[in-house]
C-alpha cells in the first residue's frame, strides 16, 4: 500500500509499504475510511517534534473499520466502525489507572500513531492496545461526525474539564483554529456566564460569528482591554491557550485575573518564557501538557445526543491520492480552510 510518510525535515511523501500486520495480541488492524490533517503533523514536518521518527507514516486523526484483531482484544470485532485515539495507552500502569493516559509507561505510550509508529494517512493502520485506543462509533453517528473524536475534540474536552469552568466564569479561549473551536464547543457544555474568543483571522472570526452567535469575539491587539471590560474581576477566570502563536502564551496569562486558571493546550515551535517577576502577584495556576484522551466514549455519546457537532469544521475534502495538495492548502491556510477530510480510497 502507499503510505504518506515523514521522509526528512521539511518533506513528506508517498512510500510503498506492506499492509500492517498484528504484532501483539492486543493489536487491531483498521481499514481507514476517513482521516484528517492536524497542525501537529505540520510540527513534525517542520522538525519541531524531536521524538517523531523519519520513515513513519504520518496521520493520527482517523476513523475506520476493524479488519482484524489480536487474541487479547475483548471489546472489538471485525466489521466494527471505530474512532482511533491519538494516544497509545495500556490502561494498566499507574498513570493510565489515574487517567493520565498521555503518560502511559509503555514504550509507545502517549502520542505514538503518526509520530513513533505508523499512522493513518494510508489505507490501513495497526493500533496497539486496541481495547483502549479504539471506540465503537454509534450507528447513528457518521464518520464525519466522529472524525475528530480521538484527537482535537478529545483535546478540547480535556481542556474544558481540567480548567474547572464554573457557571459564573468568564472564559477566554485564545485561537479559533480547529483545536480552539473544539475547545469552545466543550466549554459551552459547561455553561459559563460568558465565553470570549480571541482570533486574528477575519475568516475565522466570521466562522465563529456565523456558527456560534452567542460567543464574544475580539482580536489579539484589543484582547486585554476587551476582557477587562467584559469580565467581573478585571480579567478572565479561565484562559485556555489554543493558538500557539507569537506572543499568545504571554497574552494568555496577561488576560487572566489574579488566582485564575490558565490552561495551555497549544503546541509551540519555540520554547516559551515564564517571566515570574512579572506575574508574582497574580497567583496563577497553570495547567499544561498533552491531552489525556480517555473521554472518547463520553464524547461519542454527546455527539449521538446532538450536543456536539464538529462537522462545520470540515471545509474541504480530498482523496488520499491528493493529500499533498491538501497539506499545502492547510499549511498556507488558503481558501478559508479549517479542517480537511481525507477520503481514504484505495490508491
């Protein structure tokens, strides 16, 4: 099969690879039906993910159909339609048992698919610890509705959960990219008093206004003053940084009120500075790190009930054979792109 592969820094391309096979008893082989491109894939391309291995098939956002399972797989069978978790986790180590699946102690624990083991921008993918990493998609939920469950939607759900959002809160979300919008959807479930989204792209601002008219929107230049004017305590009670842009880390803590929670879900191409002398009096709580993607079953149930809908994020579609064009569009943010669905027909 042809697999879209990390060749070297700055270069992805198709390579002929054998169809993956069961290696461990907990594995499953999934025929990928729909996948997508994530900003994290671009970080790999740019060389910003040191643990990413050249020669690896990229891609970690996908849904598909189970083709084969190892002898130890208990919850799945051939023919099941499934969402694939971005993270590999054993479910048994200390961190997994406490819900910190991103820190699973397995050698391939955490974000492995499309980074350290072959991912899903190909016809088939091998998923280790399939009982943990795959969730059956309800019959009434489409592939498009489930496409982002295992990664950016799990990230948004996790971010909203750990941010301890309360009904009286003002929540600021920095960035209206795909992860920011998924975070917005999950923050809305908490029903805070108000949500403010900070975004510099006029196209994405219009997207927010069109699809979520009750949400307040500002831009980075006006963000601090806007938040002060539209919050009860001269700053946001919760700030979620989902942009990862130049200056957005500093903007996040500057817009927080004293004793607020600042949650960082963005990935950065460069190290960020924590200027403690400038922030001592604010007594902030920072929450950072990779998503703990252990809520996928609950997310699928919320989609089934109509409480979350991420299908408006899919602005473009490409066949797998043209994924290079899709990457180019996504990286350049052309034509109002937010997310691209890659239809994994046999090539």
